[in-house]
């Protein structure tokens, strides 16, 4: 699958940063405060540090073999086609999390105009960025860069107006920091991992970057670190001014309303609130279809759905399917917490496979391993992969601990269905590969 290589470092950095910042500050911070109160800044710092550790092996693979549908391609080449498709199948269902961004956007829009209908606003913003991405990934990246600027300015306004008003005494009292114990702190860190993680998904755009060997790892690491700085500062303001009872489970707009002048508050809601979530929606549409394109080419999925528009170089059918996946939870009326915990549990399942692939990279593909522009030894890559796997196992167990039996049944049923599909589809793929090989030999 050959797509146009048009993305610069700043394009990819903006996509990664928008993916990371969106839901974390705007939607998840209130849920994190609900779990761990005044320890929320420390939960953010821990989550960001763990996210960087988990992303370094993925960034390393990206610097060695960048590709369209990068994460799927890494798993396929190192672990084999069956596990590669299993990874992709789990990834696909977690795209319901795009509904989280859309519902969060609706919450902030209603903070400005309470009469709005939340479901209609959420569906409308999904449709808007679906259309933007139909016109091309470069165009979507240009829109992303503009939105990221407004986003950072909006967050900075809250920090500047609020940082001197914080009661820092709460951060020194143990009873204020851990009202729900270490379990609550752990759950907060799990929830916030959706804020500090996500930059690695720009690996899916490796085939559309001008200089992916250098730009891909830099975009992943730098965007996560910059986001972490903003997360820590904003979370101090969010929990340090109003009583916890007024901020727990609430969006950041509640704090902003209390400490910002009216005109600045409106600018914050538009710049930080709306644009933060809009950048996450836009970036998801930008990268989420790339692995599916390659899987269709590999024979796992019907090739007919992987049609690329000749004029805009975009997979219009796959983008339409992604729109439907994001819209379904909104139409069904599922709340944010359920979407986070169900989709989040699956996130930890599929995040394991790229780390396993990174651990085996040097032994399975030694020649490709040596091509990496990122300077890490085989021992370092393996050590980072083991640490990342351990972190994911702990985070996954905590995330799944908050899912009800219905959620467990959905997860188990989907995993079984994927396993059966792989078993039934594999003979077809083997025949197709043999036929392609025979055709090349005759040619």
C-alpha cells in the first residue's frame, strides 16, 4: 500500500500532541480527582513516566522500519500474521473511545450554551472531522496544528490565573493525598494513562512521513513530555483551589469558571476545552484506518473496503466505518466512565503485543534491528519492553476490576470471535500467498 509521503515532523508532532492532550485534561481529570483527590498531580507524573517507558520500544521499532499501519506491521513481521491480525482486531474495537472525545466535546459546548443537545453535538463533531479527513491527511494535519496552538494558549490561561491561588497545604497532608488509599491512586493512574499515552499511534502514519526514521520517535517522545508538563500544572490548579467535592467527577470547566474572568473563561472553554477534544478526534481519524488498509491488502479483511480515493488519497469507506463505530456508543447512551473502563481494558490487552514484538525484535529481524536510527542496545530494548509489559499487566488488572459482568462478557465474546475468525481465515490467506508467489515466479 503506497500512500503519499507528505507529513513533516511538525505535522506528526501536532497529531501526536492532539491525541495525547485531548481527553486527559478536559474529561479525565475530574474522574482522577474522584479516585485520588489531591494526589492527582502525582498520578499524572507517574502515568506520564510510565507512558514514556512503554513508548520507547515502539519508537525504536518505528525508527527501524516505519510503515503505513506501523504497529500492525511491527507485530505481523516479528510475531507472525496471526498475532498481527489479533492485535489489529483488538485495536479496532477500542476505537469506541473516539465516542469519549466526542461526548467530552459536547460537555464543553454545553458549558457555553446549556440548551444544546449533547448527543447531537457529539455526533456533529464526529461528522465534521470525518469530512476533514476525507480531504486528505495533510489537510487534517494543517487543521491540527492550528487547533493545537489554541489548545496550548487556553491551558496556559488557566495556569497563569490559577497557579498563585492554589492552597498548597493539601499536597503535604497524607489524608488529603490518598483518601481512597493506594488502590484509588492506582485507579487514577490507570485512568490518566489515556491522557499521557496515545502518542505511539502516529506510528500508523510512518508510510506518509517525509523522514520517518528520525521524525517518528521524536514526535512520540517530545509530544508526551510536553503534554506531561501541562498536565501536572493544570492538575495542581484543578484540585488546589476549590473543595474536592466541587471538582471530583467534574470537567475542568468547573474550575475554570470559578477562577477565570468571564471573557477569559469563554476563551478557555473554546481554546482548551473544545480544541483539546477536537484535536483528539481529528488525530484518531488521521491514523486509525492505516493498519486496516494493510490488513485488507494481506487478505484478512475484504479488499473492497480498502479503496483509496484517487483525488484525496484517503480510504473513504474505512473512514465511514470508523465514524459508525464512534457514533454507536453515543446513540446507545453509554456514559463516559463505562466507555473509558471497557475500552481501556482492551487498550492494555493490545498494547502488550507491540512490546512483546519489541522484545523479540533483535532475534527475529536482526538485519532490520540494526537499521534503527534511535540509539538503543538490544539489552536496553528488551529491558524497556519487560518494564512496559509489567506496567501494562498491572494497569490492565486495575482497569478490568471496574468492569461489570456484562462488560466482561462483551470482552470475552469478542476475543473468542476473533480467535475463531483467525482460524477460519488462515487457510484462505495461505492459499492467497501461494498464488501470489506462483504469479511472481511465472513473471
